[in-house]
């Protein structure tokens, strides 16, 4: 049976469409007043660096599988920016900021929306190259939203990754993990400013196995979840809740040192932490954990 040139071409196009690259490595592309619907992944920065994709006025980017910013371990310092209320990126899979590369960035600002059916991950590092480090995401401004159908992970197999919500920016997820593995220490989450909120339907873990991770809720920021662990088989993690109207609301229990040591919760300057049962040092392996509450109105 003979195969026509047309059928071969269609097959090649279908294969290439599974990993669509809407901007070439090292270049800048701005999408404005356009709708793009792509079957498969969308990649910004496959192997190269300094690739920039901007979604501006009335730009809608939809793809059926994953979004990858910094796909391979040589793909560093690539960025996606959503900069207007009508700029939107919807994906049917998961979003990886720093899939295997480092210093990649996502910016969601000015009431833009990123909607992910799966998980959001900063610093994935699935190839074990050790380069998925120092990636960041910023959700900034009232109405700016990054919504994940599953979990939000800051530091899967990479270190020094950072998630910041400021000035009313919001992140939704089923659960949150900061520093999941032994290879993912020193990650940071900052929730700051009135209206800024990280809302989780289930639990939050600050320091799964990764150590010395930092959570800051300040200046009227909020975090909401069910149960929470500060240090789960890891050491030296710090949660700082500070400033009037800053709130960490746990619908369930809060553990400071759960099979872990040298973890700390600080509530200061009028901030509030609410939970069910609170345990500081959950078992004999949990030593030198601490809770400090100081300042007028801190609770």
C-alpha cells in the first residue's frame, strides 16, 4: 500500500503540533487580539535562553496538555508574561516553570488568568540534571489568578524556587508543597498585601523532605488550607506570619516539626494563625522546634 506525500505531511504536522513552540528559542513574541488553540504541549524555551512570550489584550492561548517554561536543562531565563485583564492561558495538563531549566519565570499581572487542569510546579527537574533551580512565578494585582486543579509545588527536585503573590494576586490549588524532596531545599513562598491569597482545598506542607524553606504571609496577605506541616521529615523550615490583617487559616491541625527538627512558626505584629490541634514536635525524632507569638494583637 502506497502512502501519499500529503498523508506523510499531515502526519509530520500532527507530530510537531504535540509540542508546539509559539515563540522560537531566544526570541520574543507578543500575542494580542488573537486566539490560539493547540493540541499538545506549549513550550517557551526548549533548549535555549532568553525566550519571551507576552500575552496582551484579548489574547487567549489554549492547549490540551502541558505548559513548559524552560523545557530542557539548557533552557534558562525564559519567561511568559500575561499583562492585561483579557489575557488568558488555559491548559488541559500541568504547568512547569523550570521543567528542567533554571531561572525561568511566569508573571500573571493586571487581572490576567492562568487556568491549569493539572498541577503547577516551580522547579520540576525530572531529568535529575540538577538545573531546575531559581525559577519563579509572580501573581500580582487585584484579580490576577493562577488556578490549579491539583497541587501547587514550589521545588519538586530543584532548589531556591520562589512563588510570590502580591497586591491582591491569588493562587488556587488542591494542596500545596514547598520543598518536596531531598534535592529541593531553600524554596520560598511570599503572600503579601491586602487581597493576596493562596487558597488550598487540602493540606499544605512547608518542607516535605527539602529543608530550610520559607513561607512569609505579610501586610494583610492570607493563606487558607486544611491541615499543615512545617517540617515533615525536614529541618530548618520557617513560617513567618506578620502584620495586621495577615492570616493563616488552617481548617484542621497544624504541626510544627512532624518527624522533623529545628522548624519554626513566628506570629508577629498583629498577625493571626488559626487551627484545630496544634503540635510542636510530634514525636521523639522532632526536636528543637518552636512557636513564637509576639507583638500587640498577635494571636
